[in-house]
C-alpha cells in the first residue's frame, strides 16, 4: 500500500540520536511505500487519493492547542473521515480523531502514561489476527480521549486509560506508540523526569523490560488498512479531492 504519513512533530534532543525522526520510525515499523507530509509546516495532500491510507504520528502538542496548523489538521481529519479513506491515528492522531469528530480530549486525571502497559481487548474485530486477550503498548502521553465521537467502538482499554484502541468507520486510533523502540521510550522518559516525577519515571523505565506487542500491532494495523481500503473500493464514497 501507499501510505501517507501526516507528521505532527519531529524528534529532538538526545532521544533523536537513537531512532531518527518520526518518519524513520514508521518506515522501520511498517514496510510500505510512504509519502511524508509535514503538517506542522502546512503540508497536506492535494487529493486524498494520493495515498491508499493515511497514518498520523504523535506530537508534543495537544489537539486542543490554539495553533493554526492544528486547526488545519483537524479539518484534514474531518475530510478524511468524510471520504471514508482508511486512517490510523497514533497517540496525537488517536486524540485528534476524537477532537475533530465531536468527542473530547483532556489531560488524564491519572497523570502521565509512560512505559509499557497491558490493555485487555474488550471487542474483537475480524482484522485482529492472531487473536489476543490483551495487547501491550509503549505509552508516552498526558492527554487522553474522554468522550468518544459518534459511532465509535472501543476495542481496548482499562480503568486508567479507558480508550486505548478504538475505531470510527475506516479510522483506527491507538493511544500507544507501537513505532517506538524501547531505547527511544527510555530516552524520552529521561528527558522528561522533571515533568513526569522521579518515582513515576522510574516505574516507567522498569516496565520497559516487558516487551511491547510491536509486531502484533503492525500485523493488525496492516490488516485493518487493507480491509478498510477493500471495503471502500466496493462502495460509493464522497469525492476525496480537498
């Protein structure tokens, strides 16, 4: 598939030397023909049919920040949803799905989510093969989805992070960072100890000894995007031109 990466931030500081920029991380995680759009600089597809599906990176920004590129990105996500184009939102992209489509995103009352977390699967769909009862994700976020948009289905979550994985039509949101290597996650924690708090940062570091389901997530997402693309190609859709 030809995938469009909607890049919403750039790796910086010591952590950037470990894994490169976000586009490099996604290229390593999912093998595909990638086109990169730096949405922080106003880049966007002229026509959504430039790619078979779109993927959004995380960001140090919040979806509710009053920043021009974020407002523009929200409009782009609305357009992708209207076109029924397959879409994967990772962390910031997961939150933008909710924010742009009528849900609500806010700071988590539980504080930072960092390190590897296990989430029970609450609802299985056909593309979630091989089947699992839970999925482990590397987390790095303060915000979370607090109110879902209409017609959304929660697929995984727990009491602390109720919406860890959800779907709205042909759009899939994942709160974790399956594209992050453990070494990169550890470096991020090190960069943010003062904001996270020493005790929580240490627990996050310790959790990185548990492997995240990076390959499982890649397999699930590839099947989701292929399935969504196939279903879209057999049904009438609105024009994808922006």
